[in-house]
C-alpha cells in the first residue's frame, strides 16, 4: 500500500509566502512573491503550483507580484466533489483576481491551465490584461483537431481518453503514483527528462497527486469535457468560447510537444482579436516553463512589460 500523504507536501519552502484565499466559494492555496502588478500563474496536469517555481522569483524580481495557485482539486486547495466544468474553473480565476485585491491581472497558463486561461479571457475579458499560453491549444481548436486529425491529435490524446474510465484515479495513484512519472516522461522534452531537476520535480508531482481526492479531482476536469460534449451545458460552453479573445496573447509551444501537437495549437490564433504572437520552441516538449525556464521567463516579461 502507498504510505499516507497530506497536503503539507506541497508547502515547499522558498523565497515566497504561502497563504489561503477564498474565491468562487472555494479555498485556494496560493504562493506569492514580490509586489507590483499581478501576474497569476495556472499550472497544468499532472502538476501543482510548484510548476512555476523558476518564474515566481524571477517575475517578482522584475517588479511584479507573482502568484501561483493550486487549481481547484489540486495540492492544498479545496477538493469539492463538483465544479470541474470550464465555466467554474474560469470563474475561479476571475474570483481569485478579485480576492487577491486586484481588478485585472496578467494571466499565464500551461497545459490545462492554459486552456483555463483561454476560457477566462473569453468569459471575463475585462479582468485579463494580457495572456500567455504555454503548451495549450484554444479549447475549440483542440476539440476540432480531435475530430479532424485522428492520426495525429486523437492518437496523442489517447492517454487522456483513458481518464474517462471509472475509478481510473486508483490506477493513477497506484505504486506511489508511478503513472504520473510516466506522463511527465512521455510529454516532456528529451533534453529535460532524465536530468536531476526532472527527477526532483517528478517526485514532487507524484507526491502531490497522492493527496486524498487530488487524483479524482484532476480527472474530473477531463471527464466533464467529454460528458458535456453531448449536453446542453457543453453546447452553451462552446458557444461562449466563440467570443473573440480581447487580451493581447502570446502563445509559446514546444516543437516536441507530444500531448498537444504543434499543428493543433497553432490554429488557436484565429480566436484572438487583439495582438497575437505565436512562437514555436525547438527541442522543447509539453513543459516549456520547466524545460527552458530562463527563456520562458524572458518571454513572459517581454510580453507583460509592453502593456
């Protein structure tokens, strides 16, 4: 049996502070550093706030208030049984911006956090000053690619499609969440996977996923996406996502991303009405913020300092 794990495992010490913030009816664990305009970081799967540990300090040192959050259901944030639909997750982000005492924020999201970033910018446009997306297609672009690119994006999404299986969370956490490590290795760029830093990060993510209910909550986001496809709620979600993105958007994508294929992500620009920039990163996989942290920090700063 796996030894017990609690959420203290994500309370990692560093040049930042930990606290809890209530927003959208949920208590969130946030980690922050620095003062200035708010930059809010949204992690992906199978990660938690620590995905941004490189950027937190560097962005804070550049004169910004850098805040990384454990998304609903992850890390030390609340794990309610419901609320993993796209509407609520975007509402979480909008609520967090207000709960942190700000009216607007620069939003940076990776993987699933990037998809939440797209949705937040569409549903709550007045609160997103600028958007940076890493390793994530616009949700409608991903939806289209799953249908029109069966030999590409549909095959790439095969591991995630297994999340629809009942009780798959028990498979995810088996053997000290070994499958989490397999996902990180499968989706990460070869130059990063196998490094000492990768191994340390993998241990952290495996431990965080073994916090009670975390695996179930993480999978519920993907299950909602599939369940909603044939429901009225899903139809309304798709209609609302067709709103143009008004926030200037920078999209960074690894050329070796095997989870969200570059050709899938590149079509996202059609949804951006404001300034939009696409950059493909050679030799990088699905986790650019960890694989090339200095490059990504520089790109984030370049984008948020211009507006």
